[in-house]
C-alpha cells in the first residue's frame, strides 16, 4: 500500500507566509527532491538596485580648493567621504577638495545597493615652471666633470623621459645648484620638482635645500622609483610649503651625495595672486690658456709649471698618484708613469684642463699629432686629428696611402731602446694581421721590422711592441702609409714610446 506524505502544518504555514511576502525585485525559486520525502525547499536571492552617481562636470578630477556637485538617481541618500582630509561631502552631495590624493565618495539608502565614485584631487596649474638648466652651478672641486653645460654651467644630461629630453645630473658631493626667480608679491606657495632615478630615496638624504637662506624641512619627502632598469618616469615631488618674498627669491640645492635623482623642472604653486619670473644664470667665461698650454709632460720626480695667466685660480690634480700640483702656483710634480688631468678653477668662471703625461726620465714619448710634415697632403701643413681621450689628447687618423709623418726628437742617452706604438683599431672589418703590408716605420732611415705585427679590433688603446731600435742624440722617425687598413678611418695612431733596453 502506498503511503501518503503529509507536510507538517508549521512548514506549510511558512511557505504561505513567504509567498505572501514576496515583493517586486525578489525572485523565489522552488526546488523539489524528485518526490523524495523531506527534500522540498524554497531558495530566494535578492536583486537590489544600485544607486547611480553622476558629477556636474562629467569628469572625476578636481583641483585642490574647488567644489564639485554630485547627484544620485535616488532621493534621500546619505553621503559620506572615505577620507575627509582629502575631500569632504555635504548632505546635499557637494564635494570640497582639501588635499592631493584619491578619495571614494559613497551614497547610501536603505533597500538599495551603495553607489560610489572615486575622485582624483590634483594640484592647480603651476604658477611658474622653471627649468633647472637655468641654475647657477658651483663645483666644490672645480672639476665640472661629465655632461654638457647649461647657462650657469649646470651639468645638462640627455634623458628621454625628461619633459624636453634633458635634465641635470652628475653633480658631486658638496656641489650646489642655485635658482633665482622673482615674485611680484609676498605669498605662501608650495615648491615641487620633477625628478627621476633608478633608486627610491629620502630627499633629506641626498639634498639640503634652502630658500632665501632658510633650510626647508625635507623629512618624509621621498622619491619612489618605479623601474630599476633605467626606464623610469619622472615624478613630481613636493619640497613643502614656503613663504615667498616680494622680489628675488633664491633656491639653493646642496648635494650631500654623488648619486642623486636627476632634476627636470622646478614648479611654484602660489596660494595667492602673484607673477613668478625665472632669472636664468648668466653664461660663464672659460679660463683661457695660451696655445699649447693644455698639455704638459713631466718626468717622474721632476717639476714643471703650468702656463696660466689668469690670476686667483686654484689647481687640482685628478689623480695625485700620477702627479701632484701646488694648488696656488700650478707647479706639477711627476709621481708615477701615466696620465692625469690638472683642473684650473676659479669662482664665476668655467675651468680649464691640462693633460699631464708623466714619463720615465729615460723614456722618449712622441705624440703622433705633433710636429709632423705631411708629404702627400696638398696643404702640407695640417695633421688630421681626432680629439679624444688618448694619451696626448688626440689621435691621428684618416691618412691617405702615401702619406708620411716625420718626427724629429732627441734622446738624453744614445743606445738601444724598445719601441712601442700606441693606438686603436675599432673596425672589425679592417683588422691588421701584418703591419708591414700597411705601413713603413724608419728610425734614422733604418727600417723597423713590422712583419707579422698584428693590430686587432679593440675598444681602447693598444700597445704594439715593435722590437729594439738604436737611437742617437738627435733622431728622425718616419711613418709612411702604404696600405688601406692603416689609411682607413677606423685606424687611429696615438703615440710612439722609446724605453731604454735592459
């Protein structure tokens, strides 16, 4: 006999109640257990309508100090801001921008899903933008090394991420950049700068910044790098709020470390009406040296004077292990064989540099670009040279086949010397495997054996041992081009060095 399934009265009453309470916007779904006792149930899922928010301007960006009206598509909503420090919202939906940042505004109403809108609070347009290339540069050691120079000798560096493709960088510890700008009124302002670096830094660790002699508080000011590979973007970072004076304002950045972010543009955000005008630093005159005074050769243990007529200058050696210099007189003393640079500096002027070559007292060094006669050149006077960081400051290159370079020189002691030729071949396609096929070298009309001497591709100077030769008190060296590889533009001749044979 089949049994009847009887639904308890309590459960039946519950189903009736649920059916009677169903409202628009709510679905009821009945699930049956396929006739299995105890499996009948009712599931419900709510479909609440979400409040929609629109802005009066149609965009979601605000400037600090402005207001923006928000409107909800439902009446009687309650408005709230996730961060009242960034923006507040009134009961009527009027938002007031207080500070930079991103903030979420919410509209609530019973029976509806919350509506939200995210607003970005930005700075107003800058009152003035000043290029850091307008700064006046002070170099603590007078070296002014690397990069090009701006109007005030500020080091300009090419960087594609900068606004105009250039920024300033490579200052050293103790260096300073000074920007001067005028304000037509005494007003409060915020100062910022666009900067970029491979590393995240605390600004207080890399710079000391003063405005009109008062140091700015950089505590908590930080640059966050977004890419350690060097493809970072420049970011605007605030130096803080300051008070500008009417007239000239002077912003000074002192470098506390060698490695600091590149600086692109400097921005002034005045908080009251004023006109800001930059005053670019004046170009500086370079310290002049007499012709030929930019090179000096001195033997180990000997002293030679730099020929500089400018008064009040300071002399600094870039490498005191090679040569020292009296900072006041410019007297250079050779310490060890090699080459270094003496920097001649003076406040308010661009520095001059002297390349100093320190030799062994018994060595003879001939710079390839000096004192030569060109047999095959029509003008017969000028040696083609390529200025670069060779031992004497230049290479000789692009010598047509048949060209002869002639050098006359003296040796303190006659006798046998080891001859070394110094230069570069930076062409993989024109490597020299037998120098005798491309050049002839004679000492006092005696040929030097060049057979089998190879000159391979290299990215820097090479020294080629040419064997032992005999020198007299007075000597003549000739270098004649007879092959295409040496006449090629990629072959560069630097110097000849004679060292007494053991």
